C-alpha cells in the first residue's frame, strides 16, 4: 500500500514530475491526432479502391486483352460463391471535346453498367443515374445518343473547399474518342487505313470514386463500343479483365484461391486453341494486389509516420529517464529510510515502476483527451483557418479529400496508451534499478545530506 | 562481560572502506555483546566507526569479516528476505537527521514500517489497528496534536520524536539510535534522552551511538570505540 501512496504523492508533490507528465501528454496528443488522420486516410483510400475494383480481378495489363472471357465468365457465374461478374475493356484513348482542337490522353473502361454495379460499387459513384444504372449511358437530354460517363474531375470543377458545383442535368457535351485498335498479336489492326477507330460519345453522367487518379483520367464507355474501338470485337472477342464480387460470407483469400483454381482449369481446357497464348499474361489478383501500386504508397507513408513516432516515443523514454534520474537522485534518502525499515530491492523497483506507470497513465489520459477534443473540432478549426487565413491542411482543389478523418479507432488508441505507459516504464527502468542498488548506509550518511 | 542472555552479539568485526586509492580500515576486530533490556552507549571520536558498527548491527551493512548474531541467529547466514524482515520487525532505527519522508504526514511516517510489511489486502485488514497504535505512540511522545502535520511543519525535537515513534511502531526488540541528539539543542536533546531512558526502563533494549560523553552518561553501560576496537565497558 505504501508503494501506491508514495507513488501518487511523488506524482502530485514533485513539480518536476509535471514535466514528465506533460511530455507524455504532448507525445500522446501528437500521435493520437496524426495516427487517427493517417489511419483514416489510408483506411478510406483502401475502401475506395475496394469499391472501385470489387473483390477479385482476372485480367491482364496487356492492351491486347485475352480471349474466351465469355466462356470463363459463364463458368464463374455457376460458382456458388459469386455475387457479381463484370468483364471490362481497358485501354487508352485520345479524347477531343467536339468543336475544339484540344485532345486529352485518357484511360477508357468499357463496361456493362448493370453487371459492373454488381461486381463493384460503380452504381453508387454515379450522380444522375444512381437509381437506374441500366440507363447510365443514356444522356438525359437525348437517350438515343451513345453516352459516356466521365470521371467527376473531368466533368465538374471543385471549389476551394473541395465541393463540386453540380448541375440539375448533364450538359450536352460531345466527345470524340479515338483508340488504336490492336490485333491479338499486338499489331496495329488498321495499319495503312488511318490507324485509329473514332466514335463520338455524349456526356451522360459522371462517376465520383474518390480516387483522384480515376476521377481525373477515366472515361466509362459502353462495353461493346469500347470493344470495337480497341479492336477486341473480332470473331474471337477479347476483354481486358473480369471484375468479381464474392458473396458476403466468402473470405477474400479463400475466394481468390477458388477463382485461381477455376482459371487454371479453364486454361487447361483451352490449351492449344486459337489465341490461348494470350492467357500467359492473365493473373488472378485480389483487389489489394490489383491496386497494390497505389495502396502501397499510402501504406509506406503510414509506416514512415509510425517510424517517426517511434522516434518521438524514444524521446519520451529519454525525458522520463532524465526526470526519474533527477527524482531518484533527490529521493536517495527516502530509499535509504525505506530499506532501513525492511523494504526489499524488488519493492523499491515496484515503487518507482508504479510511479512511472502513474506518469504514463496520467500523461496518456491527458494526451488522449486533448487529442480527442482536437480531433472532434479539427474540421471546424480547419474551416475557420481557411475562412480567416486561407490555410488548408490539404488544398482541396488538388487533393480529393472531403472532411479530415477524425474517427478515433479504439485499437489504435489502446496501442498508443499502452506504448506510452511502456515508454514510461522503460524510461524509469534504469533509475529504478539504480535506486534498488543504493546502499542505505551511503544514502543515510551525514555527509550525503 | 558474560555473553549469556545476549540478545545481540558481535564477534571480531572487521570493516574497511575504499576512499579513492586508499583503503581505510574502520573496524579492526570489534567484539560486543548486548543483553536484553540493556541500554548501551557506544562513544568514540568522529570517524571512529561508531555509525558503521551500528549499521552492521542493524543489518544495513555487512562486515568484511566477523559475525553479528541476533538472538543466536547469524545475520550473515540469513537470506535477503529474512534480513529485510529483521530490519522491519526486530530493529528500530533512530537517525541523527530524523530521516522522515516529506511526502507523508506525521501519522503516516509513524505507521510506515507496519504498512511496508503488509500486502495491500493485509494492510486493509490491519490498518485500523496500525493507525490506533501510531496515534497511541504519538500521544506517548507528546505529539497527539501533530498527527496530520507534515515533517517540515515540526521542530527538530518533534521530528526526532516522530522518528522514535516510527522506530517503535513494530515493537522491535532492539532500538538503534545514531547520534539521536546530535542535531538538537541541549534542552531538546535531554527530552529525547528522557524518552529513551523511559523506554529502557520499560524493557526496551537500546544501543546508542554518540560522540558526547554527557549524552552517553544516560546509558547504563558505555563502551568506547577507538582505533577500530572496543575499549572498556
């Protein structure tokens, strides 16, 4: 009991302890705020990639695509773990707004909007046709025209706060889309005949995925038209990929493994058939693997942040060590007295460990509360700073970020508090051991006073 | 004197300290026996090793050679845990500079040895008794109205009385006092010596270290430590 009482009294009565508590509180505050924002950003980014991709992709990076995709899609449809299957065409195109000399190199994705909405969250990204995805490629102003869906940043402007100015109906914008059709061997299909396939599409809707690269560079086209433009609509039709969504109770890895097995079997069946060689570049990937290039960069940033905060943690350990060293130096007489009344070395260590635990707990509580308070107001603070000083943490005209993520995750919080307490215990370890080794005779000598 | 009935016995104690490159031999074969209920004063010049001897007798330090036995048990042969229990239960220390804990009030300082010997559960069971015992000791020492004061609010004499209360809390068989009046004026010091005398008359065994012959006269037996050995007594 004396250990609890003395640890708490040292905490309350020794002013130098306040510095240790403040150091811990400050570190916890910074880590809670930054980790919450980073975790929110990375988590949100992953979720958007998942929504955009579906659960699994069977596809190739080759612009030629692969044949027999319809046969494989039929096999997939029969599998009991499937919820949605969407063959897609992926390529690049030169896009010119009608009546202008400008052209832009953009990515195109040919889809069946209904199938793609079952395999991904495509339907939820639409604005005008969200409730009737089957009509997505029919412009409201003339449903008979061939429609296209633009990434939102291609269609609308964002204001300084990152808000889009939506129109009640899409404007009549005609876009001339030109692609280089390729043969199954990868040669230009129209060599000597103008090289390109061109077709005009009309802006029918826009898609807001929240992924800047997608929203600013991608145009969705109807599947058949995209297939024709890219030269994949020959007697043996080709596609670039099949996006798949599993039933909710199917685990990602298990589902992907089943698809991979089906694909291997399918490849064997088609061995030796025309264009079967195109299967060599086809892979089966989970959405995480498929979007790895984008997600990995964010995760790397998060890892770097974590490493940086480990260094902050080491600084905390050092501060606690210094403070405890000073406290124990001043408390050597107390240690001598305690030993003279029979307190053991282990109990001396426990006393100072309890003291360190109190410092860590109090500092963590203060830092967590301050962090929570700051995070709960962070978006209001940013708005106020923007209104008065034009300051933004992220320039919303550049970054596709709405509100700053501020949902504190219990797991992250628990890890931070635990780390802070462990850091305090680590910082107090050496001084505590030193205290335990103190000889009472030396500390109680008149010359030591 | 006869070693029979000795509660505490020191035999051929040797102790040396290293000061830089020099080795200082403080005790050079000290023999001492203290009977139960005796009040022994150890006198000697400053630096003669009185405090060192007292610390060895109280189990705070170990001799380089020789043995200390308490009630027939050799302190050098008991475990660290038993030595802690010896310091907690059998011995009470009174220091020249009182050595009270500033963070605790007077009452808490007095019952600290009892609290230190108990687990949290054990303390919860006996705390009423311990607090009553501490209050009783403070009343006997004339400090009943000072129980909730902090050490810095007390005079030197009052602090030393609190230290005596702390030393007596666990009813030790042996009270070791290291220059208990060394930091007090004459009148206050006499008050402390009166308390020690009263305790001795009540049966308390006391070993007191002092450099002051007049203080030593209050004990029933005086031994002199000179040149690292006991002379006389």
